[in-house]
C-alpha cells in the first residue's frame, strides 16, 4: 500500500513538473514570436513615418490614406539644394549711405525621386497598409488631424496596428497580458503606433530595442 501511495505521489509530481515546464516553454515561445512580429510592424511603421515626413516637407501636410501616400512616393521629387552665403548693397535713405546686407542664397541643383531617395531599389512602400503574418494581413490604420497651438494649426498623423491582429494565432491568455503591458522595456497598451492625433509628435511607442 505504501509503495502504491509513493508511486502515485511521484506520478503527481511528474505531471505537475511537466505542466510547469510546458507553461514556461509556451511563455518563452510566445515572447519569441511576439518580438519577431512586433519588429516587422515597427519597420513598417517607420517606413510610413519616413514617407509622411517627406509628404509634409513637399506638400505641407500629411497624407490621409495609404493610396495617396503610395502615389506620392511614386511621383514626388525632392529638391536637391545648395545654400551659400552672399551679400548685396542697399542704399540707406535715413543715413544716406550704402549698407552691406548679408543673406543666404539657395540654389536648386536638381531633383531626386522620393522613392529612390528613401527606399533605393526596394518596393516595400507599395504595401504600407498591413503586415503579413502567416499568410494573413494584419491591417494598419492611418488617420490625420490638426492640433491648434498658439492660434496656429499643426498637421498630425497616427499609424497604428493592434497587437491582437499580429498575435491572432497565439493563446488568448498571453495576448490579454500583452495588451495590458506597462513595462518601459516593452510596447505599452493594445497597439503599436507612430505619431499622434492629439500631440505634435512623430514618435513611436516602441522601446529602443526595436530601433537597434
């Protein structure tokens, strides 16, 4: 009888040990998968930011859709400029003398297409609206707005993708924990985003590890 009880205890211990090991193993696997997929999303959001900043530089504001942003990349051009110091003489009527005025002259040397400047030979900008995960498209949302400060309007944009869409095939328990993430070393909240609709910012909410 004593032998049977001991055997049963060993079986219970072995089972519990397996459950603990399996739980730890599953958690580690989830973290590895999460980091790979989040890195893909961050790179896509960085591409969106690059194009939006170029759009603002050339057009004066941000593109409100991926279609217009991609079309902009295909057709727009940066001016290649050169700034040089110069001066000219202007007659000062008050003092009745000639005064030398210093200035900066901007010369346009040529033009370079936005897509060649930002993406070289890559066509990554053609698929800005989603991240592909195991053959499924996790959609990215793009919105624009305006922030008013000191009676001046400033254009803003925000591009975001939900963590849940990137982790759609993972255990729901782990996803819920990830959505409540508050660690400074992780992506906080339910989404990965760049930019803001309420602040004048083009920063992303990911930690520095994703920029290395």
